[in-house]
C-alpha cells in the first residue's frame, strides 16, 4: 500500500469537511461578526477532527489487515510517532511472524523490550540477529551495551545506564 490522498480522506470524509466549510461560509456571510467567524472556524475544526480520527482508524485497519511487511512497517511508524509502545511491540512481533529473519524488526523489538525493562529478552533477540547475520553491527552494539550495563550493575549497582537508553528503534521502511 502506497501513501495516497485517498488513504487520508475517504469520499465520505471529504464530503463532511466540504459540508462544514459550506455551512461555515453561510453562517459567516449571514451574520458577519467576530462571533460568527469563531463559530464558522469551530465547525470546520470539529469536522476535521471527527473525520481525521475516523480516517486514521480506517488507515490503521487497512494496514493491520495487509499481508505486506512494508505496510506493517508503515503501521509501526504510526505507532512509534504516537508513542504507543505495546502496539509497536505487537506489530514487530507480527512482522517477525511473517519473516523470522527480518533483522531490522528483530533489532527494533530488542530495543523496545530493553526500554520496557526486559533486558534479558532483548539480549536474546539481539543474539538471534547475530546468529542470522554475524556481521550485524547494530546487534553487536546492543549486546555490548547490555553486557557493559550488566558489568556496571554488578560492580557499581548502577541501575541507570544512559548508553542503553540512547538506543532507539528504526522504523524506516526496508
């Protein structure tokens, strides 16, 4: 699925926004006051909010039901922008279900799990990436950071390792 205007607004959504604009125009034209301008703008704003909220859900439903890994990455990008970590983890697990050797999905899942407090599981997934591709630099860095973090926690009891917190998932499409 490629991004198209039709993915953002359906025909019904465009009709609702256009109807709100027309109604707002007539309100403003007939009353011609500052308060009418306020109400006209408010009507358009509410219409846009309602339409965009519904259209967002429609887009997410389309992406969820798609069999394309590229669409699932687009969905992951949406959830990352919203900060919806549980859904983001679920989407990466769905990608991995479809392609168990997708290194980027595995790495992103590892990073998300590490940030969610599941360092051991994140470490196991990073090691899985190394078993798929021994040359994967990102997986090696994650493993190294986790091992250093372990050493710091054992030696200094330092539970706030900022280097691990600086690793971020990458939702760029493949």
